[in-house]
C-alpha cells in the first residue's frame, strides 16, 4: 500500500472539469501542456478559494493532453509540497468552550467606584 502525497496548486489552473476528472494546466509551461487528475483527488481548501490540494501516490501516472504520460517526479517538480501550515484551512473555525455564568466572579477595583454619590 502506497502512502498518499499532497501538493498545493492554484485553482485558476483548471482548464476543464468533466465532473469525473479535471484537466489542469501545468504551471509555467509555454506549450500549453495539461494533465488529467480524478476529481476525487482534488480538494478545494475553502469554497471560492484560489488554492486546491492535489492528492496522489507514487504509482500515479498522469495523462497529459498531448497524449504522453507524466511521472510522479515530473509532476512534483511543478507544484509546491503540501505544508502543515495549510492544516488551519481544514478546520478553520475554532469554537471556544461556553462559559458557565454561575461560576463567574466579578471583582471591581475600589478606585473605579464613585464615592461621592454613595
């Protein structure tokens, strides 16, 4: 069993979406090369975000639009590795624990009290 790897790509590289697969342009390629990747292997970090995560294994062979296949090593050379600092996007909402009002104590500094109106 091979371990899944991840890279980060910009979503504006998507050239075509069939519903089952995405045709993604290869960054900084002047010949217009693109590759197909199954849609199950593409995860958008947040809705309407410009970044996406592409998942793959060492055994993947990416078919390109020019009829050739691209190896994993060549594929990895075009994209940034998935970094742990993007984990915040997977669980972006932190909900603090609710406070119990019966356990709260409020202390008021004596200097803040208006002693003339007592």
